[in-house]
C-alpha cells in the first residue's frame, strides 16, 4: 500500500506542478470517448511546430545558461531607465519579433527576458499584466504577415492569397492592437528602475557563440530560408529543413553541452501534443461540426471566432477552409479569434506555463486577468472589423 500511495503522491505532485498539461490531458481523454484512437490521430500533430518548438526551447535554455539575458536586462534598464519605458520595449519587442517568426517562438525568446528585468528590479507584481500584454502582442503582431502565425501560413498557401492583399487584410486591426497596447501600458505606474541585486555575472562567450549560431539557424528554418538540394526535397514530406535543423541542434548540444537537454521544457512539448489531440478530436465530433458549419453559412467571421474558442486558431483555419471560399473573413477570424479564452491560441499556453513557473499559486489570478484583458481586446477588434 505504501508503494501505491507513493505513486499516487508523485502523480498528484506532478499534476499540481504541471497544471496546464494536467488539464489538457483530462480534456483530451474526455474527447477520446467520442473519437476513439485511430490512424487519423497521427494527422492531428503539427510536426514542424513541434520540431521548431523543441529546437527553440533547447537553444533558449542554452542562452539562459550563458547569462546573456541578464546582460541584456541590465542594458535595457540602463537605456530606458523607467518601468513603463522598459515594459513598452518588452511588449513591442515581442510584437515586432512576431512579424519575423511565429508567435510561440517570439514568446519563448522574450518571456525569460521579461522575468529577469522585472524580478531584478523588484517588480514581480507587474509580471502577470506584462505577460498577458506580451501574449496579445505575440498573437497579434504577426497577423499581417504570411509567416507571422501558423494559421496565416496555412491560409496563405491554401487559398493562394496575393501577398499585397494579405498584408492589407488585417492592417487596420494590427494598428488598433498596437494603439491598445500603448494605452494599456499607461496604466503601469511609472517609476525609475534600479537593480535590487547588481551581481556581475560574466557572459559565457564560447557557449554564447554556439547557441547564437543555433538560434539564427532555428530562425532561418522557421522563415524557410534554409536551402535544400533538389534531390532531398520531398523526401520527408516537406520536413527536410526542420529535420536538418533538429539534427544540427541535437548534435551540437550533445557535443558541447549535453546537460542542457535536462533543462528543456518537455512538459510544454507534451502539452502541445495533448492539445493537438484535444482540438483534433473536437473537430471530428459531428454535433460540433454541424454547429460550426451552420454558422459558416451565415457568417464566416462569427464561425471562425467561435471555433477558435473551442479548438484554437490553427485547427480552426484548417477546419473551416473546407467550408468556405471567403478567405478574407476567415483570415481575420482566426487571427483576432486568437484572443478570448486561454485555449484560443496555443501560444497563450506558453505564457501561462512560464508564469506558473515563477508564480506557482497564481493560476486563478492569471486566468481572471487574462480572460478579462483578452476578451476586451477581442470585442474592440470585432467592432473595428465590422466598421471597416
């Protein structure tokens, strides 16, 4: 009995520590009663996203160990000097970086820096609010570019959307978000920042060079800028660049810093996998399919936004593209529909998990604030969209 108690105690401790993964797992298991496990499950997973996510998590774990985030944090504090100015820099940095890479990669890069800046200046109470605004910035920053968000990339290719038309479709909404973020940061009390513990941690230059190269490689992979010989193209179902990047990242870390593999957030990767199963199953349930299909006939915009709240933005883009040719409304819907509740965008789960790492008892507080702020942004963007 004592062994059984220890096993259950360990499981319960893990569940409490990995709240997001635990909730997602329970939700996925429930959907399995409606959609039994079958070969189709393999199609649920976005393998490129998972590979890129692992590579970025491993590289950022390595960059943390080089003390470069502490170095950059000190430079930001010295340059911008005040709390409000630094938070502006972190939020708009996330917003602009998302235009270059996907939203999840932008958050993985900027959230650790945000924590160090706020923690080292005794501003932990602003962590929740800043993380929420950064999540909005990450989800919304890349919506005007084809590669800014995964759902954009899918729709851009599926409908063969002209590039200039793509840029113009969500330009007004993007500007609106940028203005709203500016207004939100005005509620942060502006005071001069000072380091609470000004310890001088030396940057590990050798490791920084290695991880800096790997970081650039991952970014190039995400942007599809890694050239592939013609005889290799198509060998791995379009995953050639990602598999090459994965191989390089794994081999170099194994050679120079194998302990870093222990610091990769595998629970976050598992959360994504479980959520792919959940959203994939939800999209297969006939009652939900009929409900969403009925709304599509009346309004693609409404159907997209509502669907995002059930199965998140990327599955919604794939699911609804089978029901409509109105790509412009669908594009708007799956981008502004990333706002709302926590599961509307998988990138939001990254922020929640990062926040709980630093504030383990802050789930309720975070969820309430996240939902209120995100829903407010969503309502405003729906109004703006309807007006234009």
